[in-house]
């Protein structure tokens, strides 16, 4: 199911000057070293309405380093909850390939709600595990070592904040979620209206679902 968010900016141009609305998805049980990405970056123009969509489609790839210490990224693969992908390196190939892991290993390593990647590279390659929803980055889990499994799961909860637009490649840390406004989406919802106001110097979000 696809859910449409419509964001209304009930603020003045001066209040929103140089700011964007950022929307985050929070991975379950995040570690302190996780690099969190702004899942949506909305331009934000006073008096306008801006939309984005959410569909629970998850994909993943991995980032490793070549002999020149430059980042190289594997092909991105869709993945379903309960599925484990194995990163392999036939003939020392970089970046690693992602291929389906065994069902029995997935049942051992993951809950039915989790997607996962295990480092089965040989020769060993350390990599960062990147996770996406709707092909937009959510989180990077760094430094996945040999035989290590990383898992990804998220609830349909959305975290809103107003801030300067992120620089290219900028990420956030788990502690930043304490500065955000959480919205827990009810079941059977197809559309959510979000209204941004400024009250007593603070950003305020109102939500209405249908």
C-alpha cells in the first residue's frame, strides 16, 4: 500500500528562510555508530503544499573500498522481511555481490520482520551496509566484518524536523531523533496531511490522517 503525505507550510517566508523540512525513518534498535540519512528533504515554500509517498519497499547495497581507497558500491537489491542476502567476492571481486542466503540461515539470524546482509566475502572485504525505502537512503551501518550479520527493520513511524538542508553526503546520528517530532501512522491510512506552524518560536506539526 502506498501512503501519500501532503505537507502544508503555514509559516512566513522569514520564518522558513534557509530551512527545509526533513523526514526520517528510524531503524529498529539503532546502534550509536549508525549513519542516519534524511529520507525526504522537502524544499518548503510558505503557503504551498508539497507531497511525498511512502511504500514499504526495502532495498540494500554495500559500499567497499578499492585499492585506491575510493568508495565503490555494489548493485542494489530488493529484499523482503525475513530474507537474508549474502555478500560474496568470487575471485576477489570488488565490490561484493549480493545474492540470496539460505532460508535456514535467515531463520537463524533474523526475525520474520527483519531484512539482513551477512558478510561471506572470501577473500575478506569489509564493507558498509546501506538500506533504502522507496529507493531513498535511510541508514548506513558501517564496518561489517567477516561472518557478521546486520539487520534492518523499521516501523511506519515518521520523524519530522525543520533544519538547514543537508550537505551532500551529510548524515545524522541516533541522538538527533530526540529533536524531531514523531508521527505514528495508523493502520489502513492512505493519506496524511501535515501542517507546519511556528508557535512561540518553536516549530509545530499538526497531522490529520484519512
